[in-house]
C-alpha cells in the first residue's frame, strides 16, 4: 500500500470529484484514478461508487478514509521528528510560563526568538509553578520559565534576568509625587496582594515583612491585572513587578514608584529536564532573553555550576 494512494483517496473524499482531487494533488486525473483502482484491488474492496454522472465513497470507503487521515498525520509526525533530529532548532517546542511572568515577557521573548531561532515554533502553556513542575517531570512540556527559588530533582535551572518590584498607588495618592519609597513605609498602608499560595505574593511579603503586621488589611486579588484595577479603584496600594507597569500596561489611573535601593526583586529562570536532547532550543531562549531591551529585565552573570539549581518548594503557585 502506497502513501501516495492514501493521499489521493483523502483528496477525493475532501473534493468529491476525481478532477478536483487530481488538481489538488497536482497530477493528471487518469493517474489519480488508476492509483485509486490499484488501491481497491490491493485491499480487495470497493472504496468508491462509480456510476454515470455520480461518484461517491462507499460506507467502507469512508471508514478507510478516516484511517488514512490518521496514518498520514502519523507520517507527518515522523517526518517532523526526523527534521528535528537534523536541526534541533526546527519544529515545535513546548514552553511553560507562570502567570505572573507570561503576559509581560512573552511578546518580547517571542520576537527575539524569531531572530535567534526562526525555525522554532513555541507552544505556550501558562500555568502555576506546581503544575509546570509536574509537566516538566512527566515530559508534557519541554521547559518552563519560573521565578526562583525553585528546586526539583532531575531538573536543571538557568537564570535569565532579575526584575525589581515597584510600589503602585492610585492617582491622587499622597505618595503620587514621591521619587522613591522605603520598604518599611509600605506596612503603614492597606496593601493589595495576590491570593495565598502564590509565589509572587510570598516574594512580596518577604521583601516587605512589615506588611504582615500592618494595622490595615491585606486585600487579595486573583491576578496582577485584578490587583492593578483594585488599586486604580482606591482599594489600597500594591507591590508589582516592574514589567507589568510599563508599555501597553501603563495606566494613568495608577502611579508606579521605585523602591529605595536595594529594591526588592525576583530572579526569573528557565528550567528543563536532565538529559533533555534539544538543549539547543534552551540555549536559544537564553540568548533571546539576553537580547531583550526592556530595562525591567536586568541581565545577570551566568551562575556557577554548583548554583545551577536554586532552592525552594516548587509547590508555590504563580
């Protein structure tokens, strides 16, 4: 049985005529008709009803077409695997990203990847750290962009950049014209944070421990965008990553104010499995991250091999 004949059969099923199927397959109509007749002879069944003025698939022919589609899809996958083996940067790459990073990083990272590795097609899965850790473990994603610390047996980690946090206040707030804010001052305000269990929330509370002892309540939101809207609505202030406050995310109803040095920050990294065979794509992502011009993403020196895996629980949800 020839794959060409299966392609002709699927084309006939889609087009409903020999002439249109032949045109789609870029062969002559007699060539296509003969190939289909040979397929029927080889299988010993009739796949196509032929009568004066009418041709159509038989019931059995429709079943064979369904299987032929699956077989041709499998062939495409085999071809993709072979192409990827010849060029590790070609083909699909499944990249996980946590919620508090994805919307702000991906537009710039994907643009840079098109320059570094134009044949790599990124499939993005945005999720929580714990779920991405499981996906890495079981191989349903190839790599993940997460916030450190992160530690998991069998997983390698390489830092990409550091990102500072900034204070966000509603328009007209008494701090609106301030140039800098000290960490301890934040504890005197009603502070909006992400829901408990989110690693960005924990990073903010670690950076500004006074918040957990403030007289005001720590109001909670499900996402950075929700928190920003709550700040704009005068529910309180917040502490957010710098990348979420510029460009298309700039909002005239809120004011972003840097912290006094040393400003609290997070380190963002890419993680992948030990023994992963397409590390060339991981290297391309690292290179693409280094090309980004956004001042929010501060370049860092590559860590020593002993520091390749930073530590903390991957159970925190971002």
